[in-house]
C-alpha cells in the first residue's frame, strides 16, 4: 500500500482505542499506523485475483502487562541480623543495631529516608566500626 492510497476498515472499539493510544504514544498519524496494522494482521489478496479489499475487520489483543510487586520493608529480628553479621564476620552488635533502628523508626540520615535494605545498613555499620590503625608520627623536637 502506498501512502497516497485510501484505506477503509471496520475495526472494533477495542482496536480503535488501541490505535488512539498508539497515535499518542508514538506520535504518528492514524493513517500510517492503520496501514501498518492492516499489513501486519490482514492478508492481502493474491496478485492473480481481482477482488479489492473493501473492508477489513482488525482485532488486536494486547498482552496484559505483568504487575510488578514492590518489596515491602520488613524489620529484621535480632536473630536475622546476628546470622547476617556472623556470615560477614564483622564486629557489629546485632542487638544494638536493631534497637537503634527500632528507636528511629527504621529511617536514616538527617533527611529521614526510609530504609529499603537493612543489610546495606549493616555493611555501613561494619565500615564505621572498623578499628582505625594508629599512625605513629616521629617527633623532631620542640619548636
């Protein structure tokens, strides 16, 4: 089909609404998208037959998008934190960790952002609790 050809088609309301959504989403004209849909979903007559296509019914079914489930934060127990700390071999006190965040309502920082992953907070505590190596300075004398 050329762009100058006129296409008529009887389409269902569902296909019409889908076409309207595609027009706004892809910023294309209805004619362009309708021609594309007809070429994709309808058979053209054989070159040997003389019968032109007068009307075509287009039925398009959209696959439903899978719903993404948001993970809901669940505060860990002391035992869960202890198991995680033991697996990481760190020196974080699980009871102190859980009581600290229970007191704060499982938010962190001055902006009070909600904690999404308590395991990353344990890793931060692990980094903050590492013993600092003492640097020895040589004294050169009194000035």
